[in-house]
C-alpha cells in the first residue's frame, strides 16, 4: 500500500480517514495539524507535525491529501495545496469504495470523492476538490479547482462551477448553470 499523509485534523479529516480505510490503496502514516495537537492521535493515527514540517516528509514514495474542510472559504486549502506543489509533493486522488465514477470522467489530483457520491460520464473534477457524501455530478459538468460540492448536492448536466466555489448541502443546480469563481451557494437552494 502507498504511504499517505493527511493535512488537517478536524471533522472533515475523520470522514476522509473513513474513506481511506474503505480502500486497500493507502496506509495513513501521520497527520499534520496545529502545534498543540502534535503528539496526540486522531482515530488512532498520530499527529506528527504542522504544515511547517511538511518539507521533511516529501519523498518519491509518499502521497499527501488535504483533509481540512472548506466551508465558504477555500483560502487555507489553496495555501496548503500551493505549498505541496512547491515541494513537488505527490497529491493523492482518493475515491471511496462506495462511490461511482464513470470511466469517462476525470478526477484531478488532490481530490477526494466521498461515500456514495456519483460522478457521471464526461464530467471533469479539478484539482484539490471535495465531492462530499451522496453528491451527484452529472454528465458534462465541469468543476474547477479547489471546490467543495457538499453532501447531497446535485450538479446537473453541463454545469460549470468556477474555482474556489462552495456548493451547499442538498442544493440543486439546473442543467447548464454557470457559477462564477469563489461563489458560495447556500444549502437546500435551487439555482437556475
């Protein structure tokens, strides 16, 4: 199994751990979080450092996944992503064993697709995205980098979601909708 390090130890990390454990692809080697958490454990995995320690762990055999959530603001996730890119770190692409991804879809590096999500044919998911539990991304949809598609959200066919956007839980995007960069769409709303 490939060695993976997680960055961010909050609630989203718990869900990411559950997804990773559903696979036989990665072995979690440690978590990076706040200084005061170093030396503790999250769901049995050690917190081994902060993001300042990342350079010491980058090598050709290690993968990294940003496991801090993104509610409304992607800036911290983007900062960590850029740090990893500058270090030439390998970004993991993690897809739950309970998700469905069409063989005709594209999933970018650093993205996690959570339990029971569905990504249909000709959909493109960018770098460093969260496709959360039970989200549906339909045919031809394009989700740019650093987006969070929340739990139960429906992105219908041929939608375009701009970089850094947050799509709230149980929201529905009508087919062909275009969402500009850094948008925040509230939970449970219909967008046309």
